[in-house]
């Protein structure tokens, strides 16, 4: 979240991507950092033990949403 907030504060659009297990924490941290509306997108949890192919599938599943969030920033 800190990286996206840093980019946004410099006028560079970005999207925070994390697993859905961290939704509440991300919302709290974004608000605490002063960027409650920073763009974010979530994928299925967990991700750490996924194969490269599974990670590609997760990325493909949210690609359009990430692109939409960046373009509409």
C-alpha cells in the first residue's frame, strides 16, 4: 500500500493488488495513509504456494479490472 500511495501522491496512477485475505487491512492502511480511495484489486487467497501457471491465471482474471482502474484514475 505504501508504494501505491507514494506513486499516487506524485501523480502516477497505480493499483494495489493483494489477496482478498488482506482487504480489511488494506482499507485501514489506505485510510491511515490519507488515501482511502486509492485503487485496489483483490485476487483469491492464498498466493504464496501457487505455481507460475496459477499466478498467470490470477493475473489474467483481474487484468481488465486493473487496467480499468488505472485508466480511470
